[in-house]
């Protein structure tokens, strides 16, 4: 009885409908527990500062009650036995920016302080909210390829999901000891400053492109873009350039490369490791709640297309059936061939999906 009342409170108004249904043995205890958990997750807002808060859905609750009033009892049971649709729990870009936990170095345990350092053995570039869980994970997998390397900035986003046309959903940033640690800080100071700025802009959702500009500073060998690709072991650069060549898309100019501006990446986990491994028992880190809110906003408040080349089942479970089905029905989801290595050409996408992606990114 108490759980049924909590569910009604979570929905913003107490009409005692669920309580009545429960009292007539229409719900089991497990069903009520599951429904209450879903309501909390749907309403939860990740706080940048202070305590979490919950969105109000009072109007939705009133609407359900009004629409089903006088109808068949089973219809009422069905309506109130489902969690509040995410589509009816509005979130705005202003709110997203306000609660973005990645925005601002003060959110990190021991951030890199120098704009010219890309890897610091003494740094702990982990969000304070994630720190206990990342610490436990790293203690369990210390010295293995799964250990999260928090001595460098995370990359929860690459490019800007708020402004791009297409969003790729990936697992987590890779880590290469030679390029990310040994060679990163030996690069020219001009490169390190540009790459650091790009990383901070991405976390604050203010980046304008996937990569730094293609300008070559002074008499140095590499452009800013090439230096960033080098530090990242050329991973995403090669994937996207393979796509550009296959699609026959123009390269653009130094400050304006449409392909780089129209693509962005959201990582399932923002922290880098040589290989990905799920958290024990399939748990998610606190920062991943914000990731889900970001995808919720993009799903219901934009026309962006999402691409999932691999880990389809993981992403489907993470964002939930409501969002996944909504994207499928609105033809805004492109799925890969479930290959191990991500690719946007024929090795990773079916021909029709590749052609569709080309049309989106022309």
C-alpha cells in the first residue's frame, strides 16, 4: 500500500487509483517495486552541484486519469501499471547544461591543472560522483587492459552531440600507452594546448567539431588535427576518413569541415581503457545517468540520427525500449553488422544504411 502511494506521489498527484488497484489484488509486490524504480529513474535529474532533484509530471498524471475515466477497468490498470513515458518528462538544453557533471574542472577529484599537460601520473581525472565506483573497479582490474586510465581527461563526448546531425554511440575511449602516455607530453606545447582545449570544450558541450583545426602552427610538421589524431592513435580519424573517401565527400577548409561538424560521438563510459569491460553486475556509474538524459533530450527534441555499429544490445538496454522504439519508428536509427571493430563503410554497415548515412552527411 505504501509503495502504491509513493508511485502516485512520484507522478505529482495523489488520486489513489494505484492504491485502489493494489487493494483489489491487481498488482503484485514485485510489479509495484519495478514500477516505483522506473518512475524514480525516469524523473531523476543528475545534479552538477548539490542534491539530485526530480522532474514533475503532474500534468501527465492528470491527463491519464482524465483520458481513462469511465473506461474499462483493465485499461485503467494498464495505464497506471506503466511508468511515466520519457516523452512526457521534458528536459531542456538549458537544464542539460546546468546539470552537466563534466563541465568544469572543479567536478573532478584531482584534475590536470596545466593546459600543456595531456597525461599526469598524479592526476585523478575522475568525477567526484564516480570516484568510489571507479576506484573499486580499478582495484579489481589493476594492471589489466580493463583498468580505467584516470591520469588523462575523459572523453564522454567527441565533437558536440547538441549541434551535430548524426550521433555515433560507442563504448569508451581507448588507451594506448605509447601515444597517450609516453609521447603525448613530448609534443610541441602548441599541440598540447590545442588538444587540451578541445577536450575541455567537448566535456562542456561547446566543441564545434570532432577534431582540432587543420592549421599547422609555425614550422612544425603536423597540423593541430593530425596531432590530435596521433595522440588518439588515429582511431576515429581513420574510421571517419575511410567513410569520407568511400562516400566521396569533400574535405573542407581549415576552420570549416562539414563532415567533422555534422558527426559526434557519445561514449557509454567516458573514461579510457585499453579494453572495455562492464562494471560488476551490469551496474552503471553515476555520470551515465547524465548520458541517458542527454540521449533522452536528443531523442525527443531533435531530428538527429543515431548510429550503433556494435554493442547494440548494451545500448538498447541502457536507453530503454521506449526511446529505442521511438528512434526506430521515426527512422532515426542505423545499426551496424555487429562487427568487433567499428566501421562506417561496408565492413560495418549494410549498403542501404551506408547510403542513408551519406545522404545525411552530404
